[in-house]
């Protein structure tokens, strides 16, 4: 498989999906679907026109329509968004495989070689591997949005929510969004610590979150919700980091 092409296409798809972040309602604005269409299409000029290129173009044009259909059911929004991501993974993996032979256009290699010779003249001008930066960007995009969707979907399936005995939410919308931002930062730190090999530092990040949340742990339902959500978030972030390390 051409992993450079695989990560390049997926990164653009993940960038277009950042609009899902902190969005608990279905996408409805035309701009949302324009973004879902336009950003992934930016990869096309960088690839050689082949049968695989044509199939990729058709798939990228069909994606927004499929997403629009999957956004029609608010009750299963997170499940459908995760399912759409899995479809993207399978489709792009197939297109980046030897079966379709997607590869960079000839002019890309020329520009790359010119840049290398400009900044690293002489014997050092041997080329550049884009797999590493693309893999790192892939990991960051996964922990910023996609892992959040997976965690929310799993919590929904487990029927877990910060509810009190009266069935009312114990936190308002502002606190809920703040908690998500804390989750983003938590995953970023875990991701970086794994890549740097600083595994013990993960404990300090979790301890800091525990100190901030300690006054709220008197509510058993809320405490269980936070604990399970945190462990799921950290586990998935660690998985993403270890997967990325395989391509560094």
C-alpha cells in the first residue's frame, strides 16, 4: 500500500470532518457540505490521472451526499458519523492499495527535488519522505475529533450520562463543552507523551484532571461518567499514538 497517499487523502477527509467537533446536531448549512466536498478534492491535482484517480474522484464527490443521508437521524448521529469514517478508511485503503496504484503526479516529484536541492544541496539532496509528517497529522486529527465521536457513541451505547437521581443533567451546556475541551487537551498530551516515550507523564495529566474534578465526584453518577469517559478517551488516544509510531 502507498501509505503516503493513504494518509494524504485521509488527512484531507479528516480536516473536512472537523466541523463535527462540538456539534451534537445534524449538519444542515450548505457551507458544511461544501466543506465536506471541497477539502478532500484538493488532493486530486497531486495525483497521477489513472483509473484509480477517476474512482477516487467519484467517491469523494459522493461522500457529502452519503453524509447528508446519514445526518438525517439525530438519534443515531454519533453512530452514523463513526460508520462514515470506517467507510472512508476502507475505501481509501482499497484505493491506495496496488489494485488501483494511486501515486503522486510527476510534477510533485520535480518540485520536491527542487526544494530539497535548494535547502540541502549536494549529497544530502536524496529526497523527502512525506509519510512521517502525514502520519503525525493523521494522529492529531484522529484525537481532535474522531476519537471524541467514538467515545460519545460508546457512552451512548452503555447508556451512561451525567444524570442525577431526578433524571436531570448535573452540568449545563457550557460545562459540558468545557469538559470536551479538557478531553481534547488530555488526548493531545497523552498522544505526545506516547510519541516521546514519556509514559509516566500520562499519570500526571490524569492526576491534574482528577484534582480539578474532585469537588464534583460527590455525585456517583457523574463520577462514573467522568471515569469511564476518561479511561476510554485515554485508551483510544494511546492506541492512535502507538499506531502512528509504526509509521515513523
